[in-house]
C-alpha cells in the first residue's frame, strides 16, 4: 500500500503563486509515475502535470508556461509549482500514483483546494 498526502493549497489572488507537495509513503518502490490532476465543479477531471521516477515530466496545455512539476525521489515528494494563477485554475488538486505510463492510477491523495480570486 501507498499513501499520498498533498499539502500547499489555499486562497491566492490572480497572478499569485502556490506550490503544492505530494509526499508518498508505504510501498513506494511500486510507484513510477506521480501525476497532478484537478477537479473543478462541473468540469471533467483534468491532468495538469506528471513526473516519472527517471525524471520525465509532462505539462498540460492549459497550464503550460505557468506551472512546473518536479520530484525529489530522496524524500518521495513531488511538487507542483503554480505561477501566474488565474481564477479558472480554481479546483481541487489531487496527486495520483501509478507504476507505469500505461497503468491506471492505483493510489490517490485526499486532494487540496486551490482557490484563485479575481
């Protein structure tokens, strides 16, 4: 079993920044990918960014140029740095883990709320 715990959400004005963290514990050797997704009311869940154990990253088109993703394998933590935040970035942000690019997510964090005011 793997546990994922997110932190770092909150309320920020448009144009501001936040950094989210996702720390994994438990059977972490089974994890290759840690991704960030978001869920806004009335919208489909969206993949925001992802990172793999070997350092590959992906960034969603809607946040490209504003968000970056990174990972520190030594402390089993993935980060989502969010800059130039917009009101449409308001959502619950969740991290999820899988053992490969093609595998379904096996583990989910509890989510952290990000609210961007205009």
